C-alpha cells in the first residue's frame, strides 16, 4: 500500500479516461519527481480549465469574453450547413481537414439501445431547438461514427428531425485509406461499389 | 535438427504465404500425426489443383471442360461493366456481396514504385486488349485497394486506359463500418464529407 | 464459391494447426501459382513424411534403418536423466541450448481437467514402463510448460511416478529474460525471490 | 486548434508517462466535464503530493512526521537483507507477495551503456554508504529487471559492491507462469534447466 496522499491521487487519476491503477500510480510518481514550481504550473493549468465555457449554440468549449464560440460567431462560415458530431474531438478532426465551412453541434454522446435514460443524456431537444431557431439551415450532416451506436443514434435523429423538413445527410461510407477489399465487411464493400466515381 | 525429410518439408511449407519456420514445423508434425489414408487424401487434393485452369479472358481460375470461366460465360452478366481487381480473393469478396453483375479482370498484383520490371509482371497489356476487343464495355471499375500501391497502380492504369475513351471509376472512399472519426486519416474524412448523402 | 478442387484443398489446409479459411485459400492460390515441377516436389516431400518413424523408447520421430532414434542410441548421453516433454518441438528447443545430455520422453500432450479420457491420450503407461525398464534412471525432469495444463499434468505425473522412488524435478521458475518485476505475477515473483543466487 | 487553456493543459498532460497528445486531450475534456468541486478535489490531491517525503535510507516515498519511512523504521524486518530495486513500484510489487521481510533500496533507474552521466543519476554512492553504515547487512539482493539495462546495471553494481564482502544475489531466472518452452529464449531455458528442483 502506498501512503494516503499517493493512494488518494492514484484513485483520482484512475477515473481519467483509459487510465488504470498501474498507470495512475506512474502518474503520481511522475508528479513526485517534479519540483514544486512544476507542480504549481500543473495546478495553475488545471485551475485555468475552469475558465473554459461551453458555447450555448454548438456546445463546443471556448474561452474569452464573448457569449458564443469562435466558430459560431464567424460571419464567413456557411450558415446553411450544420454538422452534428458526437464529441468535441470529432469537431477538431473535421476542422483539421479545412474542408467544411458550416456550423457544428456537439451531441454529447451516442446511444446503443435507445433507452430513454440514455437518450435524455444527449442534447436532442437542444438540437431541435437550434434548427428551429435557424431557418437558414438547409442541410443537417449527421457525422456520427459508423459504429453500431453511431448508426442507431443517426437513425433516431433522422426520425426526430424529419418533421423539420431539412435535407439530412450522413458521411460517405466506403473503403478507408489503407483498407483492403479482403478484410472489408460486406456493407463497406457495398458502399464502396455504390459510391464509385 | 530435425530429420532430413522433416527439414525438407519444413523448408517447402516455409515458402507458403505468411508461414515461418516454427509454424511450418507444426504443419509437419501435424502431418506425421495423420494416418496414411489422410496423407493420401491431401496429396490427391494437391494433385487435383493441377487441373485448375486460368481463364484467358479474366485470369480467374476455374475447372471444367470449357475454355472460359463460369463468370465470363454467364450470359446474364452485365457486359458493359468490367471490374479490375488485384487478386482472385478480391473477386471472391466482391462476388460474395451479390451486388455487382458485371465482368472481372484479375490484374495479378499492384506496383508501388512504377518500376518497369514490376509493371511488366502485371497483366496490363492483356487488360488493354480485353477492353479493345470488347467495345460493349462502357465502364472500367478500378477496384484496387486504397493502399499506396493500389493508388499508384490505379493512377498508372488511368493513364494507360484513358485513350480508350471509357468511363473509368474507382471504389467509393469514406468511413468503413466500425470506423471512428477520431482515428480516420484526413483523406478518408475528406472523402467522407465529399461523399455524404 | 471457389471451384471444387480449390474448395476441397482449402478444407484440408483449414485443418492444419492455426490455419483458418482465409489463409487456407491463400495457400491454394500460392499452389496454383507454382509450376508442375514445384507441385511434384511438394507432393514428394509429403510422401517422404510417411517414412518418418516414431521411436518406441522416447516417442520422438526419426528416420533410418535403426529401431531407435539417434538420441536413444547415442552411447554418450547421460543414462541417469530422463526429461519428460509435452511435444517434439519442446525436445528440439531443449536440444538447441546444448546443455542437457540425458534422454527424453515425449508425453504427447497435457491435460487440464484430469478427465480420464484426456489422460488416456497421454503416454503415461509407456512412461512408467520406460522408467521401470531402465533402473539406471535416477532423475525424472518434468519439463512441461508452467501453464495451468502443464502444472496439472505435472502434479498428476508426480503422483503416478512417486512409487518408483526416483528423484522428480521440474524446470526452474522465475523471471524470464526481458521480463519486468512490474508485470510479473505473484507466483513468478515468489519463485524469483526463492530461487535467488 | 483548441483554446489556449486547453492547449496548455494538453501540453502538460502530454509529459505524463506514456501519454500522447490525443489521450492528453481526452484528459482535458474529462476535466472540463467535471464540476468545480471535483476540480478542486483533484487540485487538492495534487497539492498534497508535495507533502510526500523521500526516505533518506531507502529512497522510497513516505508521509508523516518521522524521519524515515515505515519499512525502515519497522523493528520486525530482517536487518540482514537489503533488496535493491529500480523504482518504487517494484518495491510495491515485492511487498505485495508478502514473502520478503528485509529492507529495500530504490536505485532510481538502470543504465544501458554504462555512460558516466547515466551512472551518476543512479544512487550508487548512496547504496555503498548504506551498506557500509549497516554492517548487519549480510546479503544484497540485486532485484533489477532481467532486461539488457537491468543486467548491465547488476553487473556494474556487483563490481562496485564486491569490495564490501557481502553475499550478492540476483533474482532467480527461469520460466514464468504461463510461459512456454517453445517461445522461451535460450538463456531462460538454460536457467530453467539449471534451476530445476
């Protein structure tokens, strides 16, 4: 057994995503090896995270004095497009390719079984409201992962959003870079043949 | 050191694709554990492989009295489509999804560096001839893997086949089943956004 | 579906240890790519395997006119030692380190649950007989893998062989080359501390 | 690009052992999802780490008013044994098996090339001093990992400590639980045969 402060911090680090007890212990010993100034720097950086705000329009995080995030206040973005993603890192992935110029909406997760409790954790009401309040939106891109959960959630969203009479699209499916026909599942091959060009 | 017959067969099994010395040894001990009748059955099955013919039109393997393989002699297939694949197992993968009804052409490999020697190993002359001899072909689907080699080979084929004035397509690209935006490369994300529907 | 000869050989290759349908298919296409002389060479090598004999003393395989294998007929080996191994490749592994100069006995497997049917597949009667017939044996080394199955089988053998009043040993346990204390299980750490020197 | 506070914390988390940029980003978004009280709890726990002291005798960490750690002040431990380990988690691994009752010494690392700069980072002078100051020590167990670095460091320590005329041992080597002869390296097999019992 480690000493109580060590055990306590291991417990908190173990709650970090993907981190188990052993790695959490390595984190703590890493911190013990730091000098006080480095520890203070880390604490300060964690404090600063409290300044991070959530944009009430797209639910992405941002900092600063404004009410909305940088993307939502950018007048040069394409107002006719909204891209629904599961989580903030997906927004970052799409921004990085510098191809999409519309707006975003962070759904906050996906659901597998369409249980009511799970669905209520997603920002579905907020998404509906967002689209109703912005009649300039013409296309809703459901950019959820093509996993079982992502597909189930996309189907559910299509049903919910249908009455709003917008074009609803999903990301194109097919072979990914580096993929091989030999290992592709049948759906991917079908999509790849369908989407040939 | 194993005995000479064992070592000799290990050497031959080691040439099988993906098989190293250790697995080759396990194969030999597996054969030693078989009775004579089972060994004869295996030898007979290997002998029979010599009866397998290569179709002179699509270069797929086949058996029987006919000159051409079953697909090439099937009158209900769509004569306007030809699908170029790297190897026979890719043909099998596409047939399995029961979606494609055109013809095939087994290229026999892909090339990475476009070295003349490597290119000459592919059936490129034969592909050109096949298309020239069959004016009913309207679309050439280059169904090579979206790997570096597959892409380089597709580019090369497009250049070679352009003068024949046929529609040339490639398999659709995008996210594969089970894929995640977070781990997708930029090209795949671009393809997925482009190909949304 | 592949042609019947191809499917038939895929089926037989799929029975090879560790080989699934996809790899079996690659094996067949590899054979199709060989010329007739190469096929004949493979068939000849498989035929030759039928000449391999099993040594009635140690149950290792061997070739030649003699009744016993090369190790069992080697007068310079140490007659006081017999090493019981699970399978022939383990014998090869031990021979390779050129440290052990005694004799061997290939048990033919290990058992996990000590079911009578499983135990009967092992050469336990033959092992007892071997030791009874060779009173010069002074130490029986149970060189089975330190896996659950190997340990269960070693325990069983110890019980069976105890009445023969020979020294019975097992391979030393501890940290393996490249191992790390951090990832070692408790039993291995205990053995490593116990066996320090 | 994430906002500056987010990027700053990602940068700091990326310095944590084994953590890359992507996982560091997930950590930050995890923190953003926490409420202020949970953030404060984490900051408090990190602050507390500053109270952790290093024992001047064994260089393990500890907390409390005492000068020495709990193990070094435990009168029931065996004063004749000292176990040299690379890092604190190795001490923890050995304590967990409840078999060793002697004292410890945390070396602070291992060296691969015996470069002077690397060696100077280890607590070798302190180890010599510890042993000289405690004539009751009779056996020094070098419990470093049996990796290239660990072995090189053990050899070096043996040379340095030899003049002190103590028994110097290393952890026992052999097959680890679940290991297989077939995959064992030659040194491990040799150790396993040597150490049979």
